[in-house]
């Protein structure tokens, strides 16, 4: 396969950045998208040029590190897939491919296609946890969790925190991420004591990080590599409303 | 020396510690994105309810001049209550617009560098153009109030050569002749085209807004989603068809002036 790549190059945080064009030749359709970029980088290094910097880690679709916007779609055109699991057979020979980083104020570009996603970590630190006493392990069945709740919590917990929701959102809102984390704990008994505090603090932190607002366009759901449903945003809205009107605090 | 420790008489029943009162839980609703959107939803729902009631009132034109004129008189006779309703409506309208614009500006600044290549997968056109359709509706409402409430736009020529302000028309019982006012209002092609265009904008705005409100209130679910979407479309279609029907009935001559 031969491909024409338009790639975002940016030296550091202060550099305004620009698009550059590269030709990728002799690409196997069985390569993953990242392997294709590896090939391009090999060639760039041989020619004495600076390789394209991009984030990656597990390359098996579970870590949430890879983060590329391909032709305007976060993680590329395939549904429920991270970029590392996207294969070149999904593209046409001779296709023009635009590769950009996640674009949001809360995700500043560090270099080329790598962005700083510590804003998501700070949202977790604000409330995405349960406070428990450590010690001897509890008996497995001491804390009953209804099966449907366990399933729903697991669906929400599938979020790998890649940030594709915010990248895909027209308002650069990370509400699907916050919603997944809030809903995950809201469906389990361990999450109940801090439930209303958690949702308030996480939403506040989300806003402080400079993400936009959710306007129910559901682009996040389409982009999410773990296919997290926007029904969790409904849950977040419900929990937030309840926390705001509750007489507890 | 008197003690500064409060006596039992200084305690008030059911009191919260300082900083935990009403303001402590209403402020986040105004300041956070989720809270602001809740308010946009609440005000939007109230405005939608108004639009539906307004339409039902207007549809009385089809049951004759007496029906709509007596309804108009009933509203006028509410007196101070009418003014409370008008100011309440204005407050909701302004709050809805101000909060929506503030959120829009916020989300615009949330992505300072735009995508070179932008793709949309499943977001509807209506959901992406809420601010555009909203501002168009605002411009229309200003015109609508100037036209039918303040009477600044048109004068009518009932006896040749004599122009009267629309709002000065009276029926045989001395009531404001809303029936004739509406018919003369929509007989002007430029004005009625503007009204029909505004109905188009309102249709698009409501087609996203109504269903979206349920999501914002946390009242959406996979089970209810189809019903909620259908309700959104039903409200949008009802408002658009109902309002347009009055204009079209005047155009086609189905509704004719009595004088």
C-alpha cells in the first residue's frame, strides 16, 4: 500500500505547530496503524530527520495510551477500537490520511501527536475513588452486589481513560469519562458513602481543567474505543441533580 | 464581664452551620457546566410549555372571531397577573439565552486549536446548530413582539386611504379584534414568509432541545429513549405545523377578514 500522510508536527508546548506531508510506501495491509507509523519513523531516522512522536504502550487495545485523531475521528474510523488495534486494511491504497493529536485546552500538546492527559488524573484524584480501611481481605460474599448492578458497573469500568470522548466532542467535554467513573462506583455498595460528594467534586474538577460542556450530541459514544454508553451521562446528570438538591450537605 | 458564649435563646431551630445554606447548593448549579445545563433545560422546558399553550390559544382562530377575541380579552383581563406572567417569561427567556451563550463561549475556548480535518459521526445537524437556531429565534421573537404586541410594524388600511394601527382594531363588542389583526398581519407576504422561516428554526431547535432536556435531567434511559425521541419530534412537528397552518390558512383564503 502507498499512503499520503498529513501529520501534525509541533516541537513543544509553545510551538504553534503545523501540518507536514509524508509518503508511506510498501505498507502491508496487515500492519496496525502504529506499525505503519513505526515504518515511517524508521525511514525518517535513516534520512536523519526527527521521527514523529506519538503515544503508545500496550498495543493491544487495553491501556488507553494511544491517542490519534485520524481524518477527524478519534482512534480512526473503526468503531470500538483503539488506534493500536486499527489495521491498515481499513484504508484504501493511495489514500490521504490526516493525523492529528487530541485537541482540547485541557490536553496541551507536548510534542507532535503526544498530549498531556494529566487533567484526567486530576479528575480521578478529585473523587474517583472509594475510601476504605485496608486490612484483612473480606469474605467474597459478605457484600452482596446484584448481578445487573455488577454488570452495569463493569460496563462503566471498561473506560480506559484515553480521552477520545473529549477529543471527539464538539465542545471538548470529557463528560463521558467523568460519567463512566462516577457511574462505575455509583452502582457498587462501596461507592455509596461518597456518592454525592464524588459527583460534585469530579464535575467541578472537570470544569476547572477547562473542558467544555456536554450538549448531548453523543459524538463521544461513537468515538469511545470501549463503547461506553451515554446512558452513563444520564446517570451522572441524575446523581449531580440529586447531590445538589439533597439536604445532606 | 459578660460572656460571649451564645445563650440557649440565641439558637434558631433547623439552622445550618455557616456556609452551608441555600447559596452553598445553588451556586454550583449556576457555576458548573452540568448545573448551567440543568438550568438551560429547565428554562427551555418552561419556554416549550409556553410555546405549546401559545399555539393552542392561537388555534382558536379556526373556531371563529368570537372564540379568539374572547380568549384575548380573558388574557387582558388578568391584569397584574398577566404582567407577572410576562415578566416571568422574559426572565426565563433571558436566563435561557444568557446561560446557553455562556456555555457556548466556554466550550469554544475549550478547543483553542481547531482540527484540520473535522468529521461528525452521529451528532445531528440540529444538535450542532442550537446556538444558530436559538439566535434566529431570538431575532424572530423581538420582531414578533414588535409586530403583534407593540404594533410597530404594520398599519392596516380597512377603509381606503385611512391607515390605522393594527392594535387599535375593535370588534362589535369593543374587544381587541385579534382575529382581524392576525389575518391582516399574515396577508403581508414578507411578514408571513418571515414567520414561516422562524417556524423552521423553531422546529430544528425543538427537535434536539426537547429530547435533550430529558437527558440533561437524568430522565433518559435505553428503555425510554425511543419514546423520548418520538416526543421531541412530536412537539417540534406540532408547534411547526400548528403555527404554519394559521399563516397558510390566511394565504389560501380559508381565513378571511370580516371587514
